[in-house]
C-alpha cells in the first residue's frame, strides 16, 4: 500500500501499519459476515472516530470490488489471499477469498419473519451490525438492525446493550437469551448467514 496524497500519507503514518492491517481485517470480515478479530485499543480508537456515514459508505463500496476480486477464483479455481507482511518470513493472513466468501457476497435478505432465541455477543453502534449466539448452537452469527444502532429508540438500545453487558464474563450456561423476530439473510443453498432484527417476539 503506497498512498500519495499528503493527508493520506500522514494519516497512515500516525495510525501505523499494524493498526491499518487490523482495520482492513475488520472491514473485510464485516463485508463477508464473518466474526472479526478483537480490535486493539488503538484500532478501536480509530474506528470510533469514523462517522457512521463513512462506515456505511465504506461497507457499501467494498462489496462490488470484492466480487471482482473473486473472478480469478471462479475462472481458475484458485483461492486468493490478502496477507500483511509484518516480518519477512512470517506473513499474517488477513483474508482468504474462495467459494464460501463469494457466496457470502451474494447473500440475500428474505422477507420471511422467524422467531429466534439469541444472546448478543457484540454490537457496533456505528453501523448497527453485531454478532449473536443462537440458543443451543455453538457458533455466533452476524446480526443487524437494518439501520444504525444509534438511530434505534432508547428503550430498544438498552435491551440489547444490557443483554450484552449481563452476559459478558458469565458462563454460557447462565446466559440470558432474547426472544426476537428477525429476517434471515440466506445464501444460495438456503443456509442462513445473518439475521436482521424486526421486533421482539
């Protein structure tokens, strides 16, 4: 990565390459509905300074270039990797692109409304995305509100943030689950990759 704009050069120098790599990892994971790595305090500070409009525009603009990036995989069957070479002999894998990630980019939100019991494991108050764990399941899934978290009524925000707070550091056997009505976001094979909140069940 070689920025030429003076402001961009200075911003990258101030941020540092490690922090930038963390944020690239984070935004790619968000775009592909994957669980992102925990951000460092410095990366989190940079993220929190971005406006919600900037984040939403970035997420929207990411997906078309990512589809184009998959053309090599679809034509020749090769997976592609983005790696950060912090040390010469030990590159860090940021993202791998293959059939699974291509399908994720083409996932569609359905009009179906289903009821789930879920615990909130992460919320991004800027873009309204997060992660949930469905009761009786081990993995987390992407979750969203269809709008920014900040724009939700105060009472609704408090229910979600309280659920997150109450379950942190608590044995999963004692987690509290919310009864939610949601729209599933599905892949072409019908499997669910994300849920979008509609109302409480």
